[in-house]
C-alpha cells in the first residue's frame, strides 16, 4: 500500500481485503484499513457481509457421505478390473 | 503433518503398485469422502458425485503406475477427481456461467462505495435455519462461476483445504489463488445480497 494515496473503497475491496482477512497484511497497512473502516460505514457493512459469506459457505460442510460408498467403490473397481 | 500424510500416502501407493488389494482398500477408506465432496462441488448431485468418485478410484487403480513419486500424491489424485467430475458434468449438460466481472461490487468513478448495500442477510447467518437456507443458495451461486474460480472457492471455503495445497493441486501460484478466491467470494457475496434484498429496503434506500 503506498503511503501517499488514500484507501479508496475500490482499492480496499478489490486489492486489500483478501490479505487483510487471511492475516498476511503488514501491520501498518492493517491499521490504515481499520482507520478506513472506522470512518466508512458502507465498507464496514461490506466487510461484515464478506465475512458472513465465508461463514455461510462453511455450512455446506460436512456433507453427508453416502452410506457404504467405500464398499461401492471397491465393488465397482473390482468388477471393471476383473473384466480386463 | 502434511509430510507425514504424504509419507503414508506414498507407502500405500507403493503397495498398490505391487498389486496389494488391501492397500487399495486403505486408500479408498482414506480418500473417498474428500473425493466425493470435491465431485459434489462440481456436480451438485449425490448420484453423479458417487459415480464420479467410483470413476476416480478406477482411474487411480489403472494409472497408479504413471504416478511420479517425487510429487505429492493428494495433488495428483485431486486433479484426477476434478477431471472425472468435469468430464461427467460436460456430458450431462452445458453449464451456464456468468462473466466474473458482472458481480464485482458497483463503485463510484472515484473508487468510493457510493451506495451502501442493504445486507440484512448478514444478521441472518447467526440463525441456524436461515444460515442453512443461505448456504443452499450460495451453493447455486458458486455453480455460476467459471470452473477455475469455483474450484478455488469450493476447496478453500467449503472443504477448508489449506490454500497452499489448493494452489499445488490446481498448479497455480499463491497470488493467483488469492485473486481467484477473492473474486469468487465477491461474486457469492453480491448474489446473496441481491437475492435477499427486499424491495421495500431498495425503496427506502432510494428515498431522499
């Protein structure tokens, strides 16, 4: 992040958010982003919804694995390999 | 720990190459749930995902000889699984995807977030039933993404695989992975916001 430019919403959302969220952003940049969130309610709403998206996707797991799938796989492979 | 996992995988691979059926069984036990889940991410149908899982293990059985043991097994096998799922998906019906840029948030020309979006659904995520409904919708929105984006968001955000493992499986750099992940999340976020924004909320926003 260059020191001379303001953190615009566009840059924050498109360029910085992913590293802010995965914890790889330098601490001085984090501080600048947090200052921006403190004075930009729309971006704060955006951050919350971005995080909520991640939490929502995690709900898709654990997916139910069909019963006896491992046995079905073994039977399937044996049947195909015995034909050879 | 990842290296321990790979060492255990390689030990099984070598036994399978020698024709040890018990080792193949152990490999199925070890990987069938993950392969099923990856397949489901592509196909979104239990029956198709089950068949794709069977095909993946058949390919493993037939092609294990060609696996290069200097590579990590899981990334090779996950690529096999994704290829099986996508070839099945292509046989089934054409997939309608949206251009990824359509769902990057709308911003003013000065780069500022001109219109705060009404994101009431965010509070709903705290409620189990609403969150489940949102998750089902999100699954559909992920399916709209081009493959290269969908794979990334499915593996990182749903499967919770380590980003470095996903990058290795897909053979892309970490920055490329982050970029795709971010844009895919922006897409799903935007669609969740659109679909849950009530008309009354839109009117309120438009009012002076």
